[in-house]
């Protein structure tokens, strides 16, 4: 973990906490390292999603009703 760490209190469901403790022991990592890694992965996925949305901003929009009409017209539903 980075030397510039910040402390936070996080509350877990008891079963999740137990799973984290077991994972920490079996992987020889601290709970903090496991949680930090999971949060970094989640934030990275969020950034990927935002990039994907930005790259599709110019695509035409279609309403749900129009989509259903088109599917019906082409025998898909």
C-alpha cells in the first residue's frame, strides 16, 4: 500500500468480512490491500464505461417504441 494512505472506516456484512479475512490469509495480503485493489478495479471499469459512452455520443438514438416497431416489421418478434 502507498505511503500516502488515508484511513477510513468501512462496515461490511459479517459474511463478506469473513470472506475478506479468509482471502487475506490465503493470499498473504492485508484487508486494506484487497479492498484498495477492488476499488481501483471498479474505478478503472467506470472510466472504461465513460470512455465507451463518449465514443458513442454521435450515434443516432432510437426510442424503445421505434425499436419494437422495427423488430416487429422485420419478423424478429
